[in-house]
C-alpha cells in the first residue's frame, strides 16, 4: 500500500466567534458557540467519508487560559463537565488556548492556541455544523456575553482518510482478547 501524506488532501475552515451569535444554538452565557458551515467551504467534496479534525490556528483576545471541546469525534476524550446536562456530556478535547502577556507592552496581549502535539479527532467528513464548548481551567464555562472574546477565531484542518486506509485499519481489524 502506498504511504499516506495527510497534508496533501485536506481542507481548512476558519470560524469567527462573533459569527456564532447569528446561530440560534449559540449560548454565549454558557460558552457554547455554533456555526453552520456551507458545503462550498470544502474544496475536496468527493473525498472519503471520514476525516481527522484538528485546530491548527486561532486567537482569543483578552481571555485567559481555556480548553476547547466538541461533541464531534469518534475517538475523542470523554469528559463529563460540571453536571449531568445532556448538552455537555461526552465532549472531546480539541485543544487549549494559553494567555500570553508581553512585558512592558501596555495593553498588548494575546491568547494563542497551544499545541505540543495536535489532537486529531476522527469525524464524519465535511461537517455542515460545528459546535464548540469553551471552558476555563477550573471547568467553568467561558462567558462571551461581554463581547471580549468576540474578536477571536479558530482554524480547523480536515484531513481526509483514504477509503482503503479506513478499510484496512478499522473495518478489517481482528481484535485479540487482552487476557
């Protein structure tokens, strides 16, 4: 089988926090932002049905450290956040933003995406809807109602998994008992 270079067949989609306010499922009070993604946002429309979703860039001005989570992802980290609310169950971690304040810079600061290694969630390709949840490091929801984070953006990378690799690595796997 030929080697697979995931950077060759991929799409990038950028969402702006401010644009989420137009979606009725967005709840800025609870740190939930939602976007409808048009079909024409994806260049590779005829590629595989599964892809790897990751955050490759982003900026959240004036906000402290935060984690970004989603309900997308077959292989995501399962977390129960705060309570038994059905909307925040089984969230997959996409990454963390870290606040950097520059010495002697006055009002200049930035909150950048920190990724020692990219988290890649296996998800259906070309999602038409993206819902993200933002929490601080104490697992409290980030409140976007004051407009502070509205200047932020996130860029996603969708790496398409070729059907033959999906077939060989997922469908045809034989699992042996551990004990």
